[in-house]
C-alpha cells in the first residue's frame, strides 16, 4: 500500500535549512494498522503529510496504492487525496456552521454524488460510529469523543483505501480515546482499511499491528509490535 524510498524533507527557515525527515525507506502492506511514534520534533507528522500528499518530499520517492505521489501536480494530488485517502486530525476540523450530516457529506458533495446516494451513505456512516441520532446537531453540541467519531465518519465517506490519523486521541479523555481506538481497530479488521496513525501515546500505539519509531528525523525501527507496549 505504501512504499517510500530515501524520502527526505527539508524546510527553509529564516535561520537556515532544517531537515525534518532524513533519508527514510518504509513499506506498509495493504490492511496493516501502523502506529508512528517518536519524540516531539522527530518527523512523525512530516512523514504522515508526505504519505498523504499534503506536501512534497525534497528528494526520494513515495508510492501510495501504486501511485507515485511526487510525480503528480497539485490538482492531481488533490483528486488522489479526495478519492483514495481519509484524514483524521487531533483537532477534528469539523465545520462549525454545518450539521453533523453535512460535515460527513462534504467529500461526497464535492464529488457531485447524487443526493439520494449521499443521504444513504451518511446514514450508514453515522450508524457505524453510533451517532445516528446526532445527524442534525452541530459540532459545538457534541462531546470531544463524538466530534472525533464524526471526523472518522467523514474520512470514510469516499470508502478510502488508506486512513491517515494524526494524534486522533490527543484531545480526548481516556474513555473516549479508547472508544475511538476500538472503532479504528474495527474498521481495520472488518473493512480491511489500511490505517497509519501518528501518536505519542503508548497505550494508543498498542492498538496497532506494528510500530514505526522515529528519532531526530530518522526511522530507527519498523518492526516493534503493538502488543509489546501493553
């Protein structure tokens, strides 16, 4: 599903160039649930953004589901993200003026999906995340855990092959965080969705099949098993 080869990312800062990701090679198989861990500033989010086509590498190559992302132009990468990838962020990023159902329907509407199909898909997704009774409410009326589940439903709207999650439990208490992790594990096992999750939480990482460790912008381990953190 994901293959990076000698991937690097350097940012040009006022103080000079800063290499956030040093030459990194990684393989993630279809259907895996991967956690990316490491200290603050180790390059976790940079790696996730490159995998998601939100940014381009300075050098090296990255293939996602057989597509070389560095060879795509901005418009092509946007279409690729919209149809192939789902994103879940720590801060939910729900639109406050839209209802739960409207937030979940965003990508479907952008792809000009027929209204009847949108309604059916949104209903199915909200039922899957146990929020069928919240469709007409606004994000501000929901708890943090509920907002994150809405964000997961939105990420799944286009039936992505790959779900990318950046600290999805970071703003949640333990109970809600565990509920979100159970949902992600269920999606991985029952739907076969490949999941790559950045986290600093060892308990969250323990839900993954395999843990990729970063330190100072380098991948230092790719085979740490999730269960070993429990």
